[in-house]
């Protein structure tokens, strides 16, 4: 008994009349609130579906004072977070987060890189997920000024940031990469990270220095500006190789930098992996399509992004939690998994 094209759209009053109940009962039944007998609730839902009733979402938002929308924001520039086709770390997170948000009747608003200005002041949202915030993150500052709740994907590094977060295991990821390089015969691996204060860079330095000390490796750490993208990786790795010609492996955390590093090695006449192995953090399109393909880590971003949505909705009070999302608390993401590829798999007897 659905409506035909051009017919009057059925209202909540029509559903109430067909079900012989009050409009309040219909509203409670369809919105999962109030005390409605489960059998009555199911009968009302069935009648509403037969009539082709659709709730007025705008009216619902006005009544509840909710936007029913959450944002995904980051200060990470697309030069490293996206890719040649804007497909990369940030967009993989966005796709998974949007899918999970919609399950709970929330829309996901994708915010371009927040580095200055007022990107988060003009959107009507209930809260946000901030991807790998820096210590002085612009997105976090704008959300705080608006008084909006947020959670982080990746550990916040600001001393006063106690937002709940989904842990992306920054240190463990680097340990996996360095253990692999050691197993492949590396004796002088260098670390290349972004110049900022994201947890991935901070935790990488700590894990690298600890591992280097344990193995007796001479520590070599280089940084490059995120907004330089692949060219910044090329320039920094070319300089590093000139300064440290004995380096036999590069652990390049940012995948855009890693692609640039492979170009720099080729320009210097160095073979990958025979002369210098290259590994990176994110197992995305860049890692898979580089030549040779790059050893990387499956960060289980689909699960992590979904967990971040659940964590935010719990903070908004719209989802039950097994234990409240305490400030500063971490939700452990799925264990990262190494994906070995040709860029670091040396043939027996090489070097």
C-alpha cells in the first residue's frame, strides 16, 4: 500500500489512524523511545512501511536539537593523507566511518585538511573524529572553541588533550617494520618521519631509538614536511643517502615519502632492495603500485574507523558502551599486520 508518484506523502497522522493508536505512540515506536509494547511497535513499523511513510528528518533534528551528523577532520594535508587520485589513508578511514555512521542514522561530513581558517565553524555537526591530531592541532582547537565533543583516531600528543581515542599502535607498527628489516639482514637502517608531532612520528622515533640501541645500530633519523608530499620524500632521502652512504634500509613512515625515497635511490644508482631496502607504514594504493611494491603494514583501518564512530556516538550519549568512554581512555585497534613485498625481500646471499 505504497504511495504512487505525485500522491500526497503519508504523515504520522495517517500511520496513527491506520494503526488505531495515537501519534505519540507512533513517534515513540518509530524512534525507539518510550514504553511501547514490542508487538505494537512492530505492528506500527509494518504499517508505516506499507504506507510508504518516511519521517521528516529536518523536523526531527529541530525537535531534538541535533544535526545527526558527525565530521571527520584532520590537519594532515592531502599531499600525504590522500594520493594522486585522492585515495589514501584519509579516504579509507572516511569510507569506513561513513558506513558505520549511517548504520546509526548519522551522516558523515568530510572536512578538507584543517590547517588554518574556519573550516569547522560553518558545518552543522554534533561532534567529530579527528585523525591523528598534532600537539597544536587546528581541528581540535576549532572543535574546542565550539564546545563540540570529539574523539581521536590515533593517540593525541598534546599534554592537555584527554579525548578518548582509538589506538593505532604507532610504536608496534615501527617495531614490526624494523624486526622485518633486521630479519632481512639490515644493519644500518634509517628512519624517515613527518616533521610534525603526530603520534605516528613521535611513537616511531621512540620505537626506533629503542630498537637501534638493542641491536647496536647507529641511529639515523630524518624528517620531512608533510605538505611537501612525494617530492619532500625524494629530497630528504637523497640528502640522507649523501650524508650516510652506508645506510642499507629506509623505514619511511609516510607512504608518499617512501615513493619519493624509491625515486631518490634509483636516481643515485642504488638498487631496491639489493642495496637499500624500503618499508613504509600504510598499506595503501601507493605502497601496492610503487615499483617495486613496498612492504607495509595493514593498520586494520576499517575496524579502527568503525570503532572511532562508536566511541564518538557513545560520547554523544546515543550509543550504549561497555564501560564509559573516559577522558584519555584508549580503545585498542586490531593488531597491525606486516605485509612483506619486493621492496624489502632480499634474495639469499644478497649483501
